C-alpha cells in the first residue's frame, strides 16, 4: 500500500473510489471521487488497486480520474448476471474467492477494474450470495425464498408509509378534491398510534408517515381524522382503547326488536282489569 494507490471503501451503503494521499501508520488520508478529503483506517478498505495516480497532479485532475475509474467499474459491474452465476455454482456449496469469481465473470486478461466490478455487482445484489472478506458463499434456495418474502414485506411497508404521507399532506393542505378515502391499513396505523402512541404495534410506521409532514403532535392526527369524517369531534377514545364496540352487533339489535314485538303483543292482549 503506497501513496497514489487507488482504493475503495463503503460509506453509507455506497462504494467510494479514492486515492491515498498520506499514510500514517494504519491511518490513511484519502481524496475521494466526490472531491472530499477523509481520514480512514486501512482496515476499512474494500480493495486496493494495482493502479495508481500521480498525487502531484492538480486536485481537479485527480478527482476527474477517480470519477472516470468509478464510472468504468460501475459499467463493468452491470454486465454481470449474478442469478446465472448462482444457478451455476450453488449446488457445490463452496466458498469462492475473489480472483476465482472474477474469472467466472470475465475473460482474461483481468485487471483491478474487473475485481472491483465483481465486488460492486455482488454488493448491489445480496440475494444470491453472501459476500465477506473476499469470499462469496452461495445462498440456499430456502434462504433466497425467505429473503424474497422479506423484500416483498419491506416493499409493502414502504409503499404504505408513502401513501400515508401523501394522504396526510393532502388532508393538511385541503387537496383532497372532496374525497377522503383512505387505505384501511393506513387508517389503522394512524388510529392506533393516536390511541396507544409508542405502545402501538405499528408505531414505527406511523412515525415514518409523520416524519415528512411536519406533524409533531398526535393531536394533529385526531384533527385530521375528524376533518376526513372518519372520527367525530366527540369521539370516545376510551371505548376504542378498551376495544369496546360503540354500536350493538346486528344480531343483538334483531333480537331486541323481536323481544319488543312480543312485549307489544302481550300488552295488546292484556286484560285491562
């Protein structure tokens, strides 16, 4: 590892390309493709290229070269079909090192750009392989199916949150065009957050909906639900909190009507004396 070496590391779930401008023991000073200077432990490096840059060049030129390098590696990574590789390799149930996986993905001669492209591709798609310490482990079919279910669950959750944000903003800004329809799941999330607050099972989703609307108090949820004619301004929240029905079930009302009719008949035939 030397000054001028091109390296990569992960920051906020993104792979960053940088050049080493200073080395002090195991601490590195880097200039990144985003024109930032950062201090980083050598242990955080994702990879060290065989390529290097002349650090005596201007900062603008160094950043330009780093951007070009990152773009080329990203383009190479997009040519890799990870699902196809998994179908080829998963039955062996063996770990595969980075040089071997790079050979599976590209024809020789291979460069640091090819290895970086492999890392980028597998970092972006973690469904089929586990990747760590330059080893790739194929997931089992059961693991993939479980992950896919979790992905669908997460996507549904994110969609509900987005729709909830939109509904809240529309209600706040009177942009509902006479319609106050709301997804029943979103309604339940907001209602129970108002009623139980942090004790609600979907409190985190409710907070996510409120995060970008400027709503800071649960009282505003009540106001909007009243505005949407979902709750009455005198809504008995205690009944909701204790899960006590505000109306009698239909079968009880029907039975009461039958009793009332029988009582009326008895009164009609009753002897006046």
